[in-house]
């Protein structure tokens, strides 16, 4: 029983001395911080030129909705 207690205390001390949580990355390529939006930009933005497009919210430097078709970003204002 005593050896189990020593093992447990050693484990707790080692675990508490190591930062096991990953750092939060912003995901912004230019290193800027993500902004906090009241709503998901994809819920209030549409893409009339590509109604089949998938929307991905982008919170880098603003509340932006980015649309993709087959993995490629599309311009919702003009269909090519």
C-alpha cells in the first residue's frame, strides 16, 4: 500500500510540473488574432453565384464567410 501511495504522489508531482495542455493557435496565417463574432458569418451570408458552395467561417481580422466548391475557394459575386 505504501509503494502505491508513493507512486501516485510521484505521478501527481510529475504531471503537475509538465504543461500537458496544448497552446491555443489562432489559425491565422499572418499571426493575427481571431475576433469574436456574435453570430457565425455563414449563418448570415449566402453565395448566390454558387448555391452549392460550402461555407467556412474565417475569424481572422473580421467575421468572414469563405465559400468553397470541390475544395476550391469561389467568388460569390461572379460565376466563371
